């Protein structure tokens, strides 16, 4: 049994004339049928993830199933969020004495939202298969030419379908027979001046489309960030201990400042959010590296259709270009790095 990487065209219908045909890369472990698919040509995003628990395979992501749906999607399903996640108030911020105005792409609330790389064409720069994993590395080079963000960068992301025990979390002796997905990122300042950056990921999770009202969620210890009517931070609540609660009739659109839940054997601190399906007898674990400059924030969002939940690891707070909370400032040639993972237990 081995890991493999193959490709296929994404969708049977042509895209508009101003878009190149899209190719989907498939990382697969033939031993279990587990796989992940990535579309570099549209934001370098993860479109499908199927992992195994016991004898069952679970489709874990809610995302567009055609190029037309992808172009029409306004939910940012699966998107990488950079150089800022979430919202920037009025799209306006100041950095080192100079004001900047981003394009406002959330007109209903008068904000800029979710960065500049969604829908952009990433380049495949590396792919690898070994007896233990299959990995695909994609990169987007930005010249500093978008309105409101004159800071060049290179964003590199690696998707790795790996044996779950290789996550090095010291968790389950049976995990050598299952896979997990690990995502690592590196954001490099390729310009000649300092630049402000923050990173996030926007997946919508499900258990093969099971309604989220049937699920439970376990959150790490955290502080709730209060938002105003424009979804901009207005304060922070005292820390709440880790807890598990049902999602039945529960609506979330909430950012959190989170606390670590553990540490790997090699000393990396992390936090994990757990989505539990009592009906299926399986738990989905979303992990994020924590610590200085890492993924210390989390957003959970339940869409009105109630068929999935967004569990979004972030390095910074909402409106970070203004409040500076979690914002990283890179000198020329410096990079911000971190990692996330998804596994079943």
C-alpha cells in the first residue's frame, strides 16, 4: 500500500474566458482510500478531505462541487486568508505613519474581509510521495500591486496527507492505520520595507453532510471577543474553561483568543477543537500551533443552512491591521510560519 499524487480537470464545463482551466491535485493513501484534493489555480485551497475511522470513510469538508459554484461562492469555503483574516473596519488602516484603504468586499457591513489570496492562482512548487506521506506545496507571489496593500510577499503552503501517528502528538497507538492532514504555511516578506501580516484558514466541516444540530463541539479554554454591529471587536470577556456543548439550535459567529491544550514531544504547543458525532461514533479534531506569532485565535461560525460549521484557525484578531492584536510585522526577508492539522479519533 502506498501514497500517491494524481491530477484531474476540475469540472466538466468551461470557465469564463478570463480564467484558466483548473486542475485538481489528489493526495491519496491507497491502503485505506483516504484522500485530500487541492486546487492550486483558485486560491491554493483544500476542496475535499476524506479520512477513515474504523471501517468507515468520512467526507469532512463542505465546499463547491463545480467551477461555477466555486466562482459564485461567497462563503470563502476552504480559503486561505492572507495577509489578513476576517474583517478590517471600513477597509482602512494605518501602518508606520501611512494610511491605506483596502477594497471593501463586504459591502453590507462596510468592511474589507479575508485578505488578498482568495481565488488567486498559486503555483505548484513541490510534490513528494514516500511510504509515510504524500505532500503538495503551492506558492503565491504577490507584487504589492493591490489597492491598499503595497507590501510584496510570497505565501507558501504545504498540504501533507500523512500517517496519523506521524503528527507526533503521542495520542493513539492505532493511528498508524489511519491518515491525517497536516498544513504548514510560510509567509515571506519579499519587499524592501516592513509589512504587517496575519494568516487564517476558513474550512467548513461536516461528517458526510450530517446536520450540525446532531453534533457536539469541544472548545479549548478561551476568551470570547465581543463584536459590535459591524462585526468589529468591541472588547473581550474573561477566560472561560474548556467545555463541550451541543450545537443543536446553537448559532455561532464568534472569535476567541484561545489557550493551548497540549504540547508535542518536541515542545510545540498547540490547541485542538473537537467536533463530535455521537451518531457516527467519531470525532473530528482540528489542531493549530500556538505560541508567539502562531495561531492563537479561533473563529467558529454556523451558517444558516446548518449543514456544516466553520472552524477557523487564525494568527490574529478581527481588525488586526488596526488593533494590532496578533499582528506580525515582518522585516524584509523575514517569514512567518505555522502549522495546522485535521484528524479523526
